[in-house]
C-alpha cells in the first residue's frame, strides 16, 4: 500500500476559486492524486487535493505560525 503525508479528506463543501498553475506543478498534483488513490483506494480529483495540501503546508510553516500568533488585530 502506498502512503502519503496528506490524511484522508473530510467531507466539506469547498469555495470555488480559479488559479493558474505552471505545467510542472499541474503534473505533480496529478501524480499526487494517483498516489492518494493508491493509499486510500479512492480516486479524488486533483482539484480537491489542493486545499488540504495548502493547509498542510501552512500548518507546517513555523515562521508563518509565529507570525500569525504575534500579529495584532486592529
């Protein structure tokens, strides 16, 4: 069984936005979607993986977390 860092996705209704991706990143995301399907036995569209991937990245960024906890709200 393949394992990936991203946990299985929860059921949530997303907000739709449009982004432009370089071809290389698009290919990586398609490959990640394949790895996710192998890991969990469930095909998920690549577009549904982008949000949790970004969330995982932001959660792991210690400098960003420090910034968020130290910033003051006006």
